[in-house]
C-alpha cells in the first residue's frame, strides 16, 4: 500500500493532533479532519448511534474504549478481579450489542471500521488503517 500523503502533508497532519491525553474519539476526529474528510457525529437514526459517519462514502467509524468494549487480547481490557460477575456481564453485554449493531449496519449497506482506544496511541498505524478503510472501493 503506497502512502497517499507526501511527507510534508503527513507531518502537518500529525502536528494537528492533540497530546497523549486527548480522548480517543477526538484523536480520530482530528485526523479525519486534517485528512480533509467531511463527517457527521452520533447520528441517532442509525443503529448504535455511530461515533463518526462519512455519508459520502457510506462508511462508519466506531471508536471503542478497550475496557468497556472488551478488546480481545488487549492489556487495557483486563477485567477487574473484584465484582467479577458484575463486570463480566456488563462487558459481555456491550460486546454482544456491538456485534448486533455491526451486522445491522452492514445489512443496510454501511461499511464499518472499529478503531480501538489503544490504536489511537499508535498514530502511524491508525492513520494507515483510516486511509485504507476510506479509500477502499465501494463494493456492492
Ligand atoms: Zn485495545
């Protein structure tokens, strides 16, 4: 996969993104913005009230917290050892809901990308993931 940005442009994009304490969703939003994409937020008329909607591409991005959404094999999603039953049922419920939302969105023709909280700390990888997702040709 070739880089769609020049070195200068990429540098500029990186410089526009806030510090390490910025909320994951905000990080993704500022990258998309810097990449020149138009998007909408939290459209309540869509299943799961998606975080970021790219109407032109008919694509959706969810930014998931690793803990709450149970990111598999991620150290951030380690479940607490106290109140185990409570946490397990809560997180398992969220995972099930996420799966349902994903399939509902696909059924009505949306493409969906999940960006995990831990991925927003690895900017190069995340930008690549976003680029690949958005540039991907519409398959129908
Ligand atoms: Zn994670």
